[in-house]
């Protein structure tokens, strides 16, 4: 890999992990958004794999309540697996800019939705009914674009869980999906030695970024920085959609 890819990759790792330290979420979506502006999405997704897992595990250890989250949402987790398989196959076979456009649209959608006030609340019955469909669609979007945000994020926020349980639940999903992505990308020959080496090297800046972001988070309003992240997601998403159209 040339120097430009190395600089872009480690810069994206630092920025995305710092923002995850501030907000507790969004590493893959933010990192892929930054990488995909400069390099092909088929290369960007494998590069993010190991740093993404490390960022998830750090946050999961901080949040606790793993058993509670898994017992409540295991149908959601397992229903995402077939969606990931179909999404990865789509990513492998696609020779167009469509995956990049999809990723940009997902980021744009999430950013606009996140800035909008008034999140609906789901009943217990609707929570159970939607677990499998939400898991399936989230897996499909994840496999095709690498983004782990939609539609699982709005679904979980609508359940009005306390913050630690929310963070644990969504990061469990992120981690499980990422492990399946590794297997799928490896099977399709989309991961090679140089990609693994660079991806593993990204764990160091990720740990540093999350540490610094976590420290700053205690001093500055979390809501203010969350809005900045959402605005940045909108800008990046819009740029990816425009670039794919051009």
C-alpha cells in the first residue's frame, strides 16, 4: 500500500475513534465515510474490520450489562446474519458506485434523523415484532455498505433504554456483525496480508482516540458533540452521494 492510503487510513482511524470516545457509537460509519472519499469501498471495508472490533470491545467493557443485553436481543443479533451474507455477496459482485451511494445515503439519513427532535417510543409488543426484521435489514445494509447504524440505531433509541444498556446492546450487534463480515470477506478473497497488517496497526490509534475522546467527554457537553458528529455525517454522506452520481 502506498503512503497516501496509510496516511488516510490512520487519520480516519484517529478521527473516528476520537468521536466514538465522545459519543459511544458511530466508529465504522464515520471511518468508512472518511476512507471512501479517497479509496475504493471494497478496500475501505476490510481496513476498518479490526479497528472496529477493538473500538466496540473497549466500549462494551466500559458499559457492562452484556448478559442482560444478549438475553433481551438475541433474536435481533442472529437475524442479522443472513442479511450480512447477502449484503457481502452484493458488495463483491457490484462493479458500480452503488455501494458508495448507499453508504452516503445511510449516513445522510441517520444524520438528519438524529438532529430531528421527538423520537417515537415503541411498545413492548412492537419491540418483539420488529426484532427479526430490524436485524435482517441491518445485516443487509451492513454487508453491502459496511455501515452498522441503520436501521438498528433508531429502533434501539425508540425503546428508551438507559444509556449503559443501550451502548452495550448496540455494540454487541456491531461486534457480532463485524465477526461475520471478517468470515465473509475472507471467503470471497477480499482480505489479504497487507490489509490485515494495516487493519491490525489501526488498533493502536483507535485505543488512543477513544481514550482521549472519553477524557474530553467528561469536560464538554456530550449533546453538543453528538450534534457535531451528526452534522459531519450529513456532510460526508452528501459528498459520497454526489461523487457516486458524478
